[in-house]
C-alpha cells in the first residue's frame, strides 16, 4: 500500500462518558482528519474495555451508546467516518491471537502505559492476561483496516511504538504486509484532571464531561485547586501548578488578557472567584453546543445504533480482505 494514502483510526473505550481530555487530546483531531484523510475509522473499543471490566459487562454495554453520542455531538460524521463496534469484527480477535506470538511477556510488562494503568488499577501480579496484552489487540484494531495515522493522547504513545514493533516483526517473518503507523497528538496531548492529577481520566473521577450541565461545570471549577497560600484576595498567588490557570492556558483564546490576569494574580489583588468564573464561562461556551446536539441525538438511540451497525458492516469488508491476506502470509489458508 502506498505510504501517501492516509487512513485514520481512533476509538474510545466504552467505560464512561467522554470528557474535555478526550476533546482536546483526540476528538478535535478526529474531526479535522475525517476531512483531511483518504479514509477514517472510529471504533467503540468494547473488547478492550472488558479487559479491565470483565465482571461489569453492563457498564461496557451501556457506554457504547454514550461514547458514540459524544463523538457524534462533537461533529464526527458517519458519512465521512466509518463508526463501528470492535466486538462485531471477529477478524480483530483472530489477528490478535496471531500477533500475540510476536510479542514476549517481558515486552508486555515493560510497556510504560500499561505499567502506569496497572498501578492505577491496583492489579499487581493479578493483572488479567487480556489487559496486559491490550496493546497487541490495539495493533489488530489499527492494522485490520490498514490504517496508518492514529490521533491519540500522549498516554497512548508507547502503545503506538509497540504496534510498530509488531508491524516490523510481521513483515520480516511473513513478508511485507502492513504499513508502519504514525501518531498525531493534539495541541493538548495530556489534559490534567480537575484535581490537578496528571491526567483527566474516565476511570479517575476527575473529569469535566462533554455532557455536563452548567451547574456541574460550575461545581467542578469552583472546587478546583488554585494556590493554597492565596488566602486573601490581596495575597500574591502562584500561577504555576494552579489548575485554574492551567485550564485557562488551554481553553482561553485571549492570550493577552490571560497574561494580564496572571500578572495581576502574582502581584495580589485578584480573587480566585474571578478566574474561576472566567473559566466557567469559557467551558460553557465550548460544552453548550455539544450538550445541545447530544441531547437531540440521544432522543433517538436507535439511529445511533443504526450508524454503528452500518459502519460495522462496512468495516467488516476490509477485515475479511485483510484476514485472507494474513492467512496466506502465515500459510494457514487450507481450503
Ligand atoms: P479509561 O480511564 O477508561 O482508560 P480514558 O479517559 O483514558 O478512559 P480512553 O477511552 O482510554 O479514555 O482514551 C481515548 C482517547 O482519548 C485516547 O487517545 C487517549 O489518549 C485520549 N485521552 C484520554 N484522556 C486524555 C487526557 N486527559 N488528555 C488527553 N488525551 C486523553
Ligand atoms: Mg485510557
């Protein structure tokens, strides 16, 4: 396949509604790339979500619709992007099994993203094998549809590196079959949590959601950490490590005013409530149109499921083609 062809693949784990971290880390790029690429795919990664939610199938099932709604509300267009459900493409599971032979246990355990997430989830040695191997299944997600351009947040970069190792090994052993893949990170590769934690995450309870009401946004911003030493309005305040200013840096486009506000805050005389109110207004301007579209789309969940069904049928065609080629390369094409 020519390297010039841009085939984009992205997805979300249906483990909860999507938040501002997804928006700036990945969704904005998805929306842009559906116009700038030759083909684009969006996957609801339900099989991947089950790797650390095996005992909670209801949660995964319920959130399939939620993540699809979030993406549609942000402007993902099913006419431009093939939207599908991972578990409905059995060829992804077949490819995963074959790729697993190219990856060692030591390499899986070394992946920094997986290591971090294992720590965060408290798995220790009792990590489910499927979870440890999710980067391999992610290689199958990316390669079954021949995609080569992956918009992701910073947390996913080690996974992309592992995908390319699989591509290299596969091509070396079985003959040139897959393209190496490139990642694209958004302007904000990692949005911190409302608690100041290193990453806003669905499973971390530190997010502002694309479906949050103005009341919820207000509550979350008002409880954000600023500078603990900034007790009285006239006290000089810290801007570094101040969650409200970190968010203003990302979401407020008026750079000049932000620079002035920072100066004022450092000098003293600027209250937390002023900067928090400013942030609430800016976030409401971003989220309000998404929330409104989402509410509209949510009235007809069957339409959303139809989009996913049509997209799945479409993706299945290329999945079957790729699998035939892979079977031939591995000499497991008997009949
Ligand atoms: P979970 O906690 O269940 O893993 P998550 O919030 O990490 O959920 P994912 O569905 O794993 O969300 O991630 C979907 C995409 O969004 C990935 O490309 C990921 O890199 C990106 N992303 C998630 N959180 C952030 C964030 N805080 N900043 C930037 N990008 C993010
Ligand atoms: Mg994640």
